[in-house]
C-alpha cells in the first residue's frame, strides 16, 4: 500500500522548509507567496534581496530587467514615493535591530497607498533574514476617507437640524405676539431657568426695537413656580423694556407670586401688574 507523505509540523520560518529539501522548500515558498495578494521580498542579513514574488514587482511596477539589480530596484521604488527619506529611515532603523517588527503605510506620487510590514525570519544556519510584505490598500483608504466624509456630512446635517430645532424651541419658549401696533404680548409657559431668562430678555429687547410698541405685556400665568431667580429675571426684563421707552406690564400675578415678590423686597414701581392677561391688555390699549 502506498503511503502519502504528510508534513508532521507546519514550517514557521523560511529555514524550516529546508528539511524537505532545498528544491522542495523553494517550490513550496514560491507556490505559497504566489497565491497571496501581498508583494513579498526576502532580504538576507547582508541586505541583499534573495527572493521576491511577482506581486512585489507588480505593486511597485518594477520592470523585469531591474528585478536582479538591488540598487536599481531600490532607486525605482524610492522615485515613486512622496516621502522617500521616511521610507529609507525606517529601513535603517529596522536593520539596526534584527528582531524588530515594522508596520506602517507609505504614500506614492500616483495617489496609491501601500501598507508595509516587516519581520525577521531565521534561516537554516540561524542567520536572520528579513521578510518584507507590501499590500496596496488604496481602495481601503479611499473607502475610509469616503466614510469619514459621509460621517462628517451627516454630523453637520444633524448639527444644522439641532440648531434649527433649538431656534424653533427658542421662539416657542419666548413668543412675542403683536396685539396691535402699540402692544406686544409675551406669554410664558413652563419653567424659567438662566438660559431661558437670557432668551426672554434678548427677545424682548429685539421685539421692542423692531416694533416700537408703547406697551409690552409679560404674562406669567403659565409659569408654574416663581422663585427668586424667576422674579429677578422678570424685573430685569421689565426694566429693560422701560429703558427702551415702552411701558412694562406683568400679568398672571397670583397671590403666591405676589407674596414671593414682596418677600424678596422687589420694587413694583417700574412696571404695572395685573392678575389676568385680559386686564393687562385692557390697560395697555389705553396707550
């Protein structure tokens, strides 16, 4: 019965292949590296190229007549790079440390990007060869760039939508409604925090400047709680309206609100106040 030979252990280095015979080892190496996408270059301890596959020549577009000339092949590669000095400096660094491993990317003048990988490999007599692998990752880098561009565009669109929504919410949170040519009403609903108080003041000043009303009504019927912060904001808004030449009127003053204003010692001389918006509008229409 015939026996099919098998490999008792997978070779880990180029030198390990030699146990199957020099020619067999070379044939195995050539077959393996001929089926991969990477360009492979094997360099001896004396920095002489001792093997390269067809993919290596194709990636670097090296003419066949230069494949046997180390110096010419290196010069041909360097002439294609955008940063040849960097390329060479990494080779010098890696050669100073036989055990070092390198992985980086290099850019070519034609727009391509090549991934470079290098690691040592021990030969039959324990000499250290160096294996260099090169892979054209141009399409991958372009896809990554396109993805980042799309993500940035989506982010910008989202930011624009958020800004528009914030502007719309700001208008809703500080509505300024003209009753007639002489009266503006700002009905407030919900909580009034520092940010909203600033928006209220800004909207009031802009509205008074644009419309030149004789009276401005700030209605707080919908403000659930009036604390020191809210009361202070109302007073500032009323004072600002008065400085611009309009009469400030605050409506929706409930008993608890009046008690808060009194307890805080807030002077009501600078503006008129009413319990209902209806009363405030009736008063404002006298102007």
